[in-house]
C-alpha cells in the first residue's frame, strides 16, 4: 500500500516509534514512489538532489532525483503538492547540467503547485504578478488572487502583501 509505505518511510527517517534507519526509509520511499505516491516520490527526489539519507550527491543521483520529482509532479494533488513547486524552483535558476534555466516553465510549474494549494507557490506567484517576474505580466487581480491563496492558509507575508494592495 503506497500510503502506508510512505508513512513507514517517515517513521524510519525520523525515528518515530522505531530506531532511525535511512536505508529502510529509502527502501520504503522507493517502494511507495514506484507506485506513484506523490509524497514519497517528492521526498525521494529531493533526497537524491540534496544527498540526504546517506544517498550522496552525484550527477547520476541528481538525474534520479529529477525523475522522481517529475513523476511526483504528474500525480501531485492537494495533499502532496510540493513536486511542481520544487521543480519550478530548480528551473528558476538552473541546476547542474540537466536542469536548464527557464523562467516561463518555472512559472507554469509553480502555478500548478499554487492551484493545488501550495502556500509558498501562491506567494511566489503573487510576487511574480505584482512585479512582472518570470515572464508574467504585471496583473493586480492575479497578484491579489495568489496572495489571497497564501494568506488564507496563514502566511503572514502574504497577508501583508494583500494589505499593501488594498491600500492602493
């Protein structure tokens, strides 16, 4: 069961109710990610990119991480909405030899995450439409829309940005 495997991986990664074991955590993440669990695929992808859980950093490991993140993006939902945001951030600046800088594509991915309720993605797109960043036009209505998405989920910076819009 993909969800159960993902939760077991969390337990092994953080030592919740068991001893911490990164190899077992990776094993459970891989099993769940291979069953298209977006949360497990996202965590495994990020671990591959950052070298977490004893995976080490290498070009091959980074390619594996991107593969998992792309799979997670395809199956992202309201509960597991981080993968498109993470890949979007990588495309904002580029990452290694395999992820090229493409602000337009990054904006599409971050918008996807925002539409799925990702708080930071909403805030980032609010800033993009306020200031004309990442190939987005200046658009007050869209900026307010995305800031509202982050503010309604409790982000203080988005609340302040909305106050600034309402003052003008």
